[in-house]
C-alpha cells in the first residue's frame, strides 16, 4: 500500500510505485487526483499485474456513470481485470458488467471478533432501543421514519441515540442523546440495550445486499438487532430468528411493546453464533485471496 501526500509530488511518488506491484488497486472516492490515478492504474501497471478498481460506494458511482457519458470509468473499466465492491450483490454486479467491467465481486463487511464481542452491560447505556449513526443528509429522513417515529409511538420506552450532529434535532422526551460514542464503548452500548437498531443509508437500502459494519458489530456483541428492510438481509442473518426486520417506525414501536428480554437475548445469541460462523474478516480475506488467485491465473493464461 502506498500512502502519499495529496499534492503533485505525492502523486508522482505513488505513480512511480505502480510498476513494481503485482496487484494494483485504485479505491473509489479518493477525492484528489482520482482521474490521474485511474490513468496510472491502466498505463503504469506491469504487464503481469492485476488491475483492480475497489468501489466503496457502488450505488453512488454507478449513478454518476449512468448520468455522465464522459465519466472516466467508462473508458477504464474494460481495461481492468476486475472490480471489487463494498456491497451491492447481483444488481451491482450486473450494472458494472453492463458498463464493461470484465468481472465484479462484492466483498462484504464482517465481524472482527477481537474488537466486537459481548461485555457486561453498562448502566450509562441502559435503553429499550439504541441507535448509533452520525447525522447525514442521505440518512436523516430514514432515522426520522424509523427511530424518532418509534419514539413518539412508544412514549414509555427509553430510546438512546449515539452519533454526531443530532444535538439540535427536535426529539421527544424519551430520547436521550449521547453525541459521539468512541469505538471502544460500542460493545458496552450494544450489550446494554434490549434491542439495537440499524438504519441503512438511502442508497444502500435501495440497492440492497449492503450490510453496514454496525450490523456485524451489534451481532458480534450478542445484541438483539432490528434492521430496516433491504434486499439480501437473509444472506447474512435469518429474519425473525437472528434479526428482526422492520418496515417503518410503527413496526419498531410494535416490536418493542412485545419484545421480552428473554426473546431479545435468544435473537442476540443466535446472531452472535451466525456471524462468528459465517461472517468474519478472516473469511472475507480468504474469499479475496481466492478471487485474486483466480484472476492472476486468468491473466497469466491470456499472456501465454
């Protein structure tokens, strides 16, 4: 990996390293010299090297490509070996292939069991429902619909809100705002609520197959997870047994009224077992290694 300063000197140093690599990856959304780095990915990589674009926000990138015929990736994609994405499943794979990518593979978020695991409950974070997420333009309306609406509908329940930017958001009296919650407090936060809510960003919910990191953080702590409904959830957690799927704030409030501590604990235990078995970063790394090995073999075969 090359870390470079965001100036012309740093760009030249990064490009100079490209020719010595066996695998060259350009990540999306760098924000500085994106086009120049894409050019280097194609032109400067060694003949045997894999050329890869790794998209951390495929819905946004694909929307930009659909809207702009002169988008740089239109010319670059057919010259690459493959595209890797943060998520998106079959819809994103099909879209990338339609734009000329020779292959596309999602590498989903997962659990780091050394970092996220069950701990003792902390009274500071006691709640019936907890949600943690920064206030963002493409998330706020969904937080209103799922979290704040539920709080209005369930006035006797205690709602805990973590994340930056919510301090001036109008809230009912049963919502308690924490502000920024450090990562080292996430386990205690997840283990201290009867249920933890996941709310996907609008673009991720629309695309589906894009579980947020916090899905695995909460499940890895053994929390009873509620999540907004999105296509593909069953690939990661089984609805009703390992996760509770909700369509809106009314669903959230109704579930809270009937969710007993024992039922919540059973769902959390089942989710913990599932993510430790099927969704660790060690497994994602093995998948990536397999993808790269096959892609390298295909490149060697083409060159023979």
